[in-house]
């Protein structure tokens, strides 16, 4: 594990480096797929931020900390 997305952003900022576009797109796609999955299970995260996005590898992002998540009634 590489920590959370916030740590990765701070590391890049401290080093004075920009993110590679390819990495940003991979992280974005993983987050979209994660949100789509949660919504398919009628779950709303409610506290999505860089501290709650965990980096497993350099380009693998997972949504975590579902303590504030809310189960909603499925649409009819």
C-alpha cells in the first residue's frame, strides 16, 4: 500500500513534480468505477475526499472509510 491520495499529492507537491496524465486518468477511472459500484448497491459515500482514497499501487485507487456512508431506498 502506498497510503492515501492526499499523501501522494503532498509528495508530488513537495518534490515539485506534476502528475503524469496517464496516472491521473487511471485514478479517475478507478474512482468512477468505485462510485458506480457503491451506487449500484444503493450506497452513498458522503465523505469522498483525498484522505479517503487509498492507493494500493501507483495507479490503483480504492474508496475507503465508509463510516459516513448512507444506504438509500432503491428507486422504484
